[in-house]
């Protein structure tokens, strides 16, 4: 089988988010006996009928079909039709993209979903069983055990961090409102806000909710670990919509890999379900009162043993965020379902 080639097509700009995931797919394919090669262009070739290709966007499936590939592997990162509707509020766009998404899934020989809910949702929506599929969450970090101990007062200083944008779906305004309640109840709380976008707008939102002890800045992806090592809590609030219900934000893997306690809402279904018994993963209401955030305040005032946090998070990296685990599981699925 080693002579059977699978091309890997990922020319897209968000490499800091996708490259780790795509490389995990490539490793599983190699272990399954396929040879792989990264490509930056999709061109028709008569030899393509004897090859496979792995793609990461819905539109790439159509390109791969036109290029004549014999096998198509697709990673479904999210719900393109729901994301479009959130941006444009156009039902015409929604139904066009929904149709294209269904066709792309029909034409794919193997599908990678990023959550259980995503697979269940599209199975019901399209009336497809998806036996030829695998579920792997979006993540791009290994567990950094040193980060739990490197900063001596990491779990004494109540440093909250937000790393993201100001788009409405990222809920920065709701995050500022929640943090302001915590700041009024906890003496030594501080808020580190890392946004690439409009800092003046971020400042206006923070001041709107009376946030006083904050710092505002931005660091490139390769520096984010240094910021996470200093933080105790990290925000990832989301609203109740399909985009969030099917998602597995990489931010969660960033937080827990660096020993940061994630504060999130129940609408990221898979992560909420996975961590329901975790003492150090905090699922909260989106627009709650101070009493709804009592668990956060309790952890602000509690003497926390870093080793206990590490023990809790290690469970997440045994399987859910383990590259080795997913490579082994995908290898079996690829051997079973990818046939030329």
C-alpha cells in the first residue's frame, strides 16, 4: 500500500490553527501505509485517479473532484452555512452553502468531524450515517507540565486572560461584564486582554462595565504560551447557536495545556460534556449574576495545589487532546475505509 499516495492540500492562511491538526491526519495516513505529500495547488492530472487527497474546506472538495482524485478525505472544521448566516443574515446564502456542504459530504470518501454533536447534527440534517468518519477535536497543543509550576504564584494571583478578537460571536462584551462582577468581589483580580483588533474599542467595552484592573495588548502566536503561564483563569464564552454547538475551539486546548482554568458556557457541547466533573474547568451562564459565578470566586480564594490541576488536566490529554491516541485510532479507520 505504501505506493498509494495521498496529497495533503492546505494552502490556507490560518496555518497556526490548522497545521497541527492536518499534520496529525498526515501521520495517521503514513502509519496506515500511504505515502503523503503536501501540495499548494490542485491541478487535473490523469494520475490523480490513482491517488487520494485530504482537504480542509468545503470548496476544496469540488476542486478535488474536478482535479480527478480517486479518494477524497475531508476535515469538517465547522458549519459553513451557519457561519455565513451569522455574518450576512442571508437565507439565500445559507441554503446554497447547505446544499454545497451536503454535496461535499456525499463526494467525500472519509470525513473528519471535530465533535460528536457535529456528526450527530449532520447525520440527522442530511440523512447520512457517516460510518466512514472519525471524530477528533480541534487542538494544537501538547500538555506543558512545566507551565503549572514555572510561575510560583500562578494559582495565588487571580490573573484572568482573554486571547481572541472583538467579533460579536467571541462574546468579549459578555466577558468584560462577567469579569467586572468578579473584580468587585475579589481583591487581587486582574485582567490581561490580548486582542489583535481595535484596542480602542476593547478599552471602551472594558470601561463601559467599570473594569479597572486590566492590561491591554497583543502577542504573536509563538508568544502566547508565555502569557498563559502567568494566568490562572481564561475566558471562552459562547452564545447558544449552531456554530458554537458543533465547535471545539482550539482555545480550550491552549488553556488547559498551560494550566489555565477555562471559563466557558455550556453551548460548546462536547467540551462541556467532557469536563462536567472537572473541578478546574468552569462552566457558567452567559449573563449570570454574581451568585452564578460562586465557583470562580471560591477558586480565587482557595489555596490550589498545581499538582492537582495537572492531574485533572492530564486526563484530557490521555485521549481527547492526545495526538498519539488520535493517530492510532485514525490509522485503523483509514485502513478500513480508504480503498482504491
